[in-house]
């Protein structure tokens, strides 16, 4: 059994690709690159999936026998690599990245796996044509989050990361009173949702299951 800190070889290669193309590996790194190092950690700056998020995705993907998995915001394929490393042989993954350089890097990473398709363009519009999904990782910026639920099969799950636990938010953070991600997950009547705090206690993710 792999230790919790171990990273699958495919995910390690994706992380190396992120470094090569200058794609941030953490939210803190993304904030520094954006010149906003003192900003709130809940702010939407793109970065690669953390290992704790990847392991959670792998756990969910492992149960998608014969299923279809989608990802919005491939980056260089870190989250996708965790998914692919665990998903059953008869499952498929469709992942969409708006940045051509990152998409090309991810496409090269998965070139030998016919179960994976990497698309380039606006994630929500492109991926909608392939719905319904059994698992959807909303890793990129999404305008109308309500549309995401429409892409899920009944019983399908949606996951969003880059969330800061309430207890870790600065006292003056606007996310204490108004967090669009949490409001979506816990406000849409079609979802039963939960927040999962990662072991570092500084990051969490939101998970919802479509019930109707």
C-alpha cells in the first residue's frame, strides 16, 4: 500500500511539466507570481492540484468502473494524472484546458493512454458536449456554476479544490461572509455536499453528489 505522501509516477511527471512551463504548483506560488502575495488565500489563482486533493480524486476515480470522468482546467495534467493512475481500465477521462501550451504538455503526458482526451478551449462549453459525467473535477474558473450540476449523471459527483477552511481564513477575509463556491455546493438543491479539510488544515475541497 502506498504511503499517503507518495505521488504516482505519472503525477510526478505532470508536476515536472508544470515547472517547465511555469505553471504554479501551489496557491501561494500562484499568488506570488500574480504580484498578490499578501492577498487572501481563497482568491482564484490557477495552480496545480495538491497531493492531498490528488489522492482524494484517485479514491473517487477508482470507483468509476465503466464511467466517464471530466475535468475543467487541466493545467499540465497533475490532477488528471492522479485520476488516471487510479481509474479502472474501462473508465474514460475528458479534460479541458484553455491555455494551449499547458494543454499541449498534458496531451503529450497522456499520449499513450487511449482512455484520456485532452481538449483545448473554453472548458465548460467544450466539456458539455460529452456529458453526463460520473465524476467532474471543476479545477478551472467557471462562470455559471449551476451549469456544472447539469453535466452530472444522477449519483455523479463534483469536486472543487482551492478552498481555504473557515478556521484558517484571516479575520478580515471576505470569504467568511460570502464564498461563492460554498454557496453553490450547499445551496443547489440538487446536491448533497460536504467540505473535506486536508491534513495540512490550510486547504480543503468541496464534494457534492447529484441526487436529482
